[in-house]
RNA sequence: GCCCGCUUGGUGUAGAGGUUAUCAUGCAGGAUUGUCAUUCCUGCGACCCGGGUUCAAUUCCCGGAGUGGGCGCCA
C-alpha cells in the first residue's frame, strides 16, 4: 500500500517517501530538538569521514542539508566501522541510528556558545553505492575547477553546493516569471520545435529529417505565437527551447537555449515593455524576499568568497526601467568617442560605453526599421535624425548584454509583404505565416527573453554555460 | 569564420634548454583527537600528440588536436 502522507509527520501536506529514509538530513537539523532519542533512517552522500580508531565521524549530505553521523565500534561492530573508515568520498550510504545533540565544540572564553546541533549516532550502516576513486573533480574542495572539466562531469559538479544553488534558483526565477505573467492574464502555451521553413530568415537553422521531408529545429516561437494572436488567444506565453546553428563561441551564446516568450493582442511596444519590467521586478523582488532563494544566494556567495570573488547582490530594480531610444543611444556613444553612425547596430564595444552610465536594466526602444526583422511594426512619420523610418522594436539590456528583444508586430498584411520584399525575403516561403493575416489580426506586441542570460545577471555567472545543466555549444553535444 | 592565449600528478597551478619538476587540494599509511577549516609525520601521483633544431627538448621552432578569451551575429 502506498503511503500517501508520511505517518511520522501528520502535519506534512506533501508526499514523503519513506522507503529509504524516514527523515531528511535537513529535518534532523531543523527538528533535532524534537527528534532526540528517536530512531531514524537517513541516507546521502558521504562528504568526508574522520577518525581512524574505535570511533568515526561521517559528514553525510542529501538534497536538504548535512548531518554528522557518529559511529562507535561498540554500536556498529568492528567490521562496519572499518568499512566506513575505508569508504571513498561521495559514496552513497544509509544509516539507522538515534538522533542526539552533538557535544558542543570547545568554545574559547568570551566567545558565544554556538546553537545546539544534532547528529545521528549510528547503530547500523548500509552501503548503497561505493564511489569510485579518485573523483574527477572534488565536490567539497576549494580548488578551482575549469568549466570544461565541470561540464564533462556535470553529475558530480551538481553535487557542489553553489552549483546546486544555481539550478534551484533557476527554477525559482522561472516560477516567478510565470507568476507575474499569469497575474497579468497570460496563459502558458507551446509551439512546435520542428518546422518546415526558415522561420525568420537570416539565422542558420539545424536541418533535420522529418520522415521523407527536410525540416528544421525552430529558432524562435515568434511566428507561431503571432498566429495565436490571429486566433484570438490574446495573451500567451511560452517557456521553451530555441535552436540556432550559429558558430558563435562566447560567454553569452548557446546553440540551444530557453526562450521566455510572450505575445499580447491590442497592445503596443510600450505596453509589453511594461509587462516585461514588471515581470523582472517580480523575479528580483521575490528572490530578495524568499528565504530559500536568499539561502541560494548566500551559498553562491560563500563559494565566491573562496575564489576571491565579490559577492553578488540582488538589487531590486526600480520601476520604470530607464528608456534610452536608439537615437539617444547613438548620441551618447558619439559623445563618449565611440565609432558609430546612425543606422549601425550597437556592437559590443559601444555597448560597453552605454553600460558605463547604465550598469543595470534599461530599454533601447525605437530602432531603425532596417535593423529589425520584417515582422516589426512601424508608424509612418516616426523617423530618425537622418530621416529614416523608425520601428516599434526594442531591446532590453543589462549593462552591456542584451537580454530581450521585442516590439510591436506588423498586423497589416500588405505592409508585412512589402517588408518581406524590402528585406529580400520571398513572401511565398512565409505563406503559412501570411495566411494567418488574411482574415485579420489584432494589433499586437511581444518579446522573447533569454532565460540563461537573465540568470547570469542574477547569479553573477560569468559564462552562460554555468546556468544550463547540459549546455549545447559549438563544441559540446555530450553529455 | 577571424584574432589572441593556454595545454605540467585525479583536480587546480609554479617553473627551468641539462641534475631529485613547485605548491595547494586529493589519495594511501601512521600518530593524536567526540572530531567538526583538526593538527602532525611518512609516502603516492604529472610535463597533450607528431615532426624539427640541439650533445641534450617537458622547455625553443613548425604542424595537429584539445581548450580558454575577444569579435562578428544574436537571446
């Protein structure tokens, strides 16, 4: 019969598996006072063992925390004690024992007495899996490990506290993003990742075989979420993978990344910029208030301290974010001595100049039409200093890095077809998309946010690969 | 695709045309210890591959592979 709820803890409202452990190690620490004297079964990875004589201490770690297990030959027998003393680090062990308060460490005079801590005095031990030695990377060692070594052995890298904290935070950030959009009347949906045509042109796609038909992995949900607008769904969002076959090799690019996309009918670029900044504000605000999220930040900072790095700070951004139009950005860059002309894209060097005064979030609205994709909307008469047409397309940057690109979309079919021709794309190849406009589409706007990039900004990661479990880049497809 | 670095024990590093290749971490053994960033002692373990220069190359040169950074492009 299934234990629907753990009988030992009737106040728990979530299912607790009890086949391999009756208590988590986190519970031993948090509920230790109540558990003293009680027999428990605990399990986890052996972080370290100390003691070669008739006693031995094991630092045991599971997903919830750490607890020391105390072994005496009198309790577990000579054979078991010897086995544990010879056990390799990171082996998976299970102990049955009694919870007791640890003997307090010898506090020096004048120093505060530490709060009571709890341990498990073992009566028996079971080896679930012995870890092979040596480890390809040290889980608790403070020696620096190269990213490539870490990614080759990601399963072990994930056992490191600050790495696990990163991925738990990633889950939190996605949760907060969803909350923010759902609260504004959006609902989550999904679009296909296998497509028949080059969706936006330009970007290189990964070709694949779809039965007898050539196909591609989709670079973006863009055109499909617009079709949702044609369908009257009005407010949708999607969190899903996007694939780009570009041979880039930088700290901020991946060939598979997660795009947080939204699309909104009866809205302008300004409207969806508001949705975006409120969502990001909610993410940062929630992380700063949520106890677990704060603990993850602390864990990351503890590691950073061992590497001589500055701690990351979660600074909740003020609303509204600064808005620096493309035209103003060009002026600012020129004043700072950057080489740029109206109509140029803002390259990395010039982004650094902008970031000098804008180190955090800021919008770059109203790009020239010719720098934005064919589906971006423009209003006749909105022109730049050189008389060229502006668009309703915007970027969201954090310092030098682009996090989001978005805009109001072109809903007028005739203009859309003209735009395609202007950008030397063949309207016939976009027939599946244009068909969605034949019967009318509400004016709409939206954006796509790079999840990994925003996580870099939150956690201080210097490389986007750190924020992905198993990153896919130019050279890495395994594991 | 272009430009610039790097490649030394399991991990991360120092370093030199020649003798025993540094340090940290790790691992093994020992001493001490209800330990807790333990401490102490002893030991183990490495110069990416191919070619060239040289009496001698892990070190210099060329090529390859791998890897890191920058750029373009983008999220």
